[in-house]
C-alpha cells in the first residue's frame, strides 16, 4: 500500500469521526480541553485498534461480521443521537442533568460506531498481506486530528446563540442520518 493510498484510506475512515466530533462539539457548545482530548484520543485509539483487530481476525471471520457490522454502527449512532435529541429538547430546563458524550458509555459507543469500517480495512490489508502497524498508526493519528478539529468547529457553531438553541438536537439528528447513510451504503434501503 502506497503512502497516498494509505493517507486517502485514513482520511476516508476519519470522516465519520469528524462528523460525529462536529455534532458533539455543537452539543457541548464550548468543549473543554479535557473533553476534546478524551474524544480525540478515544476515536484515534479505536480507529487504530480496529484495523489491527481486523487484520488478526482475518478473512474467514469477516464473512460472518460483514452481514451485520452496518447494523451495529447504525444502532450505536441511533442510541447516542436519540439521547442528544432528547437532551436538546430539554436544554432550557436547568433541573434536568446534562450528559457528556465524551465520557462513559456514550464515548465507547461513539468510538465503536465511528471505527467499525476500520475493521473491514484491517481484513482487507490481511488479505493483501500488508503489515498492519504503520497503516494502523496513520489511521489512528488521522482520526485523532480530524476529531480535535471537528470538536473545535462544532464548539464554534454551538456557541453561536442562534445556532446553539437547537444545536444539540440537530447534532443528534446528524448522527442518526450518518447511521442511515451507513445502512444505505450497505444496500439496506
């Protein structure tokens, strides 16, 4: 795999992470350094580990996972997106506790959902007999950088008083749309 091909693959894999980071940044409005670091680190880590896992599992297992990987990504994005829509609907009520998608279960679900495609890349690289460590590092670092940039852009959009009013619900809807696009790309509808 050439350098340009590897970079193109890494960027393509990072686009889901970028979109989710923008949606998350919008919901958080002014993400702290810790929140940006947590999301970026986890997205980068999962994007780096998934191709390694796919590479080790090999082509024989891929045929079993290939049938439902898109459903897993869709369900995870649906759950987190639905939660963001509900939280956005009650944004003005200070008595309702706010969730932080850069912590706990939401962080893990988003990390898995945005990196499932990287698992398939790992399978492909195993079939091509390409060593996995360099591609995994490039994929992970690319996702980390795209996620940090997305959090920054989303925070700027969310802090705008006009955009921020319904931003979290919009961000949740974007996550659900991304899930639907994944299903569409796999021929579900």
